[in-house]
C-alpha cells in the first residue's frame, strides 16, 4: 500500500464527519441510559456502560487515523452536545407541566438530571477522553506505529479508570454506601476495558480501512497537546 503523504490540516475527509456523529451519538445515549443501575450477569453498573465503551473505540480510531488535534475537536463537540442536552433536560423539567399531563414525576426520575450528575459526567468524560487520546498519540510515536493493540488497550486502561473513578466519586459520594460505590467502579472498569479488548480486531479493521480510504496515518510528533488549544497545529509524519 502506498504510504500516505502529508496533507493540509484543513483538508476534507470522507469519513471524519461520520465518525464524529457516531461518537457524539454514543455519548448522548450513554448519558441518558446511565440513569438506571442494572445487573448484567456478574456486573452491576449504570445502563450507559453497555454502550459507552464504544466512545473510547471511536476515540482510538480518531486519534490513530486523524491525530490528536482532530480528536480534540471531536471530544469538545461531544462535550458541548452533552452539556446542551443536560441543560435542556433540566430546563424542561423545571417548567410547569400542562394540567392534563400526569407524567412530571416520571420525567424527573429519568431525565431530571441534577447539576451534580451533570458535572460528574462532563468532568469524567473530558478527563478520560483526553487522557485516552494523549496516551495513544504518544505511544504511536514511541512505537513508530507498530503494535496498535498495545496503544489502544494501554490508553483505555488509563482513560477508563479516570473516567469511571471520577464519575462515581463526584456523582455518588455521600449518597451511596462505599461498598456499592466500589462495586460500581470495579464493575464499570472491568466491563469497559473488557469490551475494548474484545473489540480489538474490529478496531484493527476499521483503522486500516480508514487509513486507506482517507490516505491518512497521522503521527503527533509536533502537536500541541493542550486540550484547550483548538487551532489546527502543524502536520507531522
């Protein structure tokens, strides 16, 4: 296969918008379904955990193919979408219900997100996703693009422990007994990392296909890794 050539940082890509849309969709659905605590075999976790690991897989693909800077933009896009969704749910819940609509209590229980839950979710998401992307980008340069499985699994192990630990601690400290919080953290972490490992062959297939389709295989050798630096940086190989 012909080696990809350097491209202008603002050039268009055939599939970046699709990956971005899927990433944001997974994030939003996970946030809504996390309001229910479920028993899933030997695991006990919030419902969003069933789908949320896919956001890390999409994050791996974004950084591996398109680079940290483009992944950073997608992460912030997901953050803003989740923030708008959460604020909208809270505003709608606070508005007076129609006199003939009897479901206000059900709405509040499912979608009436408290500021604490919203803060926990957004903080955990940003810290976890940026850690995942940063580690994967650095390892790609260090390994010269070899051993993709080492990069994806290593970055997920760190990103997920930060994401899961921060969310449970911020959202439920003082509300749940410590034993349940530990159970939630351990169950979430094992399940999420297990999904990442199980999906490694699919990650290999998608990244290889995208690199060929996009003629892109970005190496973050001179990237500004400041998560708040949203201007495109120099291209690097």
